C-alpha cells in the first residue's frame, strides 16, 4: 500500500501549476466553465480542514495559512482562463469529522474566497464519512440543507446546493426561499433525463423518481457497471432508448 508523505514546496508549486494547466485545457476544449473541487477530503479540502491539515509551515496552522493553497490554485486557474471565464468552487458545509470544521467555519472560509470565484457550490462531508456525501433511501429529502444554507446565506455571490433534492418543486422552493441560487440534481436526472421537460410541461406525475438506492449510480460507477435501478437505459444509451 502507498504511504502518504508531506508535500514539499516544490511539489505544491507543481500541483498548483497543474491545476492552472488543466483549466486551460478545459477552456480550449470548448467547455463553458470550470469548477474546482475543494470538498469531500480531496487535496484542497485537506489543506483547508483542521481535521486533516497538520502542517507547521506557511500552509498549515492559521486560517490564513490553510487558505494559501486554494488561493494559489484559484490564481493559477484565473491566469489561464482569464477573468470572464466562469469559475466555481465546491466546498462542504461540515467536515463531519472529529476536530474538523463546521458550518460557521466554512461560511467564514467561503466569505474570504467569494471575491475570487463566480459561484460557490456547497455539499457535505468527506470520504471518511461516505454516507454523508451520497445519501441512501433512508436519508431525508434535502438532508444537506440545514448545514448548506448556513454557508450559502452568508454569501453575496451565486450559490449551488445538492443532497437528495428529487423534484423541481423542491428545487423551486429552495431557490424561492433564498437558500440558494441553483440546485444540483444529479441522481434525479439519471433516473429521468426528462425531469425538467416533463415538469415544465405539467407532467411532473410522469417523472421517473430516484429512489435513492445508490446501487447503480454510486455503487455502479465504483465497479465499472454504472446504471440506475429505475432507468434501465442509464449507462446503456448507445444501445437502448427510453
């Protein structure tokens, strides 16, 4: 097994440059924006979180130091894509880890970073608490909102939320309440790619609902057998149609 080691300054500089280069490829490839993943225990999150960052140099300890890496990454990306290219940042609202950061702490982090990005997407948890990232059938609808909106309501830029939001009616309620400006509905769209068109046409009752099993989407993507228990065509679009 691999043994982790502390990144040297040269390694950090190389990784920061690689973020910028990757964003440049995204733009040149014709995409319309890029989102940095600062959530779920990935590298940016590891620098941010007090539960994961044990460095004693300029990248660890104080909040200013723990923000240094993500600030450098954002600056490198902006240098590549320019000021007009849409740039988002995904954060969590709670590490859900002993010694980690909660909603108030991430609201502070988000406020310090919001002037550098175009929107902030808020999620929950790390891969050490896998069930908090991917909800299951027993998870309440909108289960991330109590923590997410602590962060989103503190910001002045557009925000996005997620977390078992399964209908356009629920999504509209979140937006109309002011809790967020956008809603991510990935698994609901896997279950029925026509969810928006059907709902707009007054046929919401015909939407194939996501049941939250996570068997085909989350479990399947990990095993190379992506699918959906309520949509047989998911992952089979080249040979099947609805």
